[in-house]
């Protein structure tokens, strides 16, 4: 829930990524543009020989290839409107073949060629040695193992790095030209990616309405808290950190149903929060601060660490790290 500095990740490996990923894909896309736009070629999809519409050709010609590979285009709203208003189902299908996520998953990109009958094929596949698995390793090496959307689940199923899920921030069904864009691939848990986003087809998030883990910092804009309830119960709440906080970060917490998931999560989490809650209501902030100021503040730090407190830069690798930090940070000096 803290911003993942994708700029550092990409620029820090700029030479390697350009050599192993950007250059082959750029060449592949340029080849496809040449075939589909300038030579009016067709592609077989579901036994139908179809070609791009004139609207789609104009749309593709206006795209910046590097933006489709390494960063989110800046005018996403305009692209969204144009793509959804002017591109047909078959246009999107052809574009999805140009930017093929399935090939990216296997570290490959298509090599296009035109057949004599006017049909474009991609039977030759180039092994580029850089794909989903490699990008996954880069992200995990940068300590991103907990879902940045919810901070409740691991990014992977089991212990295999190949099991990491990637969410397409802009869904590839509507934005196939961003299907292999590294900035559009967010490591995420199964609940956020599959159970929530995939089941909300008509409610697509965007940079205008929701936060993006690579460009926005939810931790700096949203605070979690505990509200006492009856019978020594409690409920979780979240609120904007201040009046000037980014509304999009607040919307993320609602979109991914954070409060409902807190209520329905396994008992180990509730035991964890109950321990924090008991600690907080048993001692006033002033009592604890006075005591440890007179004694050894390292004892307090050790105690809070055992209760689940984590440093800010540890939130993305600590399950429940965000709520634990928000509850205990007033005591941690």
C-alpha cells in the first residue's frame, strides 16, 4: 500500500530491459503496423479472415509504441474514449494478437510475416528471454510480496515464483495495446485480481478515479483504525489522512472491499487485531510514552515489533502491515 517505484525498477534495469524486452517487442509491433496498416493485410481469427477497420488503423498509428511497452500513456481518458467508441470487437481482437500477453508469459514475442494470399501470420516466434517470470523476479527482488491493493494476501499461490498473479490495471480486453505494458502489470492476490476485478466488468478503474500502485501512495492518503463495539468487539474503519488526501486512494479501499474482507478474513487476523486492540485500550498513549521515556525506549520498540508493527518501507512485504502500523504508530517514537 505504499507506492511501488516502478520508475526506479525500469530505469535501474534500462539496458537489460531494452535489450531483452523493449527492442524485440518494438520491432514486432512495428512489423505488425506495417502489415496491418500500410499493406491492408488480414488475420485469421476464429476461422474468419478479417482486417483492421480504418478507425483502428488511425488509432494504432497514433499510439506511441514505447508507451505501450514501458509506461501508461498520459492521456488515458482520450485513449479510453477513442478505443471504446470507435474500435470494434474484431479490431480489439487483432490488436490483442499484436500485443499478446500469452506470449509475454512465456518470454516470447511474435515475428510477423505476410503470406501470398494476403493473410498475415505469426508462425515464427522469437524467444526474447524476458517475460512475465523475469518481470516477476524483478518485482519480488524489490520486496513486493504482499498485494499492494489490499495488504491482506500474498501475491503468489504456494512457494513458486511462477504462481505470482499479475493484474492488468487497465484490462487487456478493453486495452489490448497495454496488455504487455510493464507499468500496467500489477502483482496482486487472487482475491483482488480474479474475484473482484474480473467480476466487475462494467466498473473499470482508471487513473482518474482510482489509485495506481506504481504512481500513487495509499499509505500517505488513507489511515486505518479500530472502533470499539459492544461486548468487547471492534470494527475496522478507514478514512482520509487529511482533507487534502487523494480521494482516489480512498476509492481503492472501497473498490477492493477492504472492510468486508477484514470482517470475513481468517481468525488468525482477528486474533492479531484483538491483541493490538487489547494493548491499545489497556494503556493510554501518555502512560506508555511516560513509562518508556523514563526507562528504555528500545523495550517499547521490541514490544511493538512483537505486536506486528513494521516500518513504512516494510508494508509491501508484511501481511496486515498497514493496519498494524496505523494502530501502533502513535506509540512508536
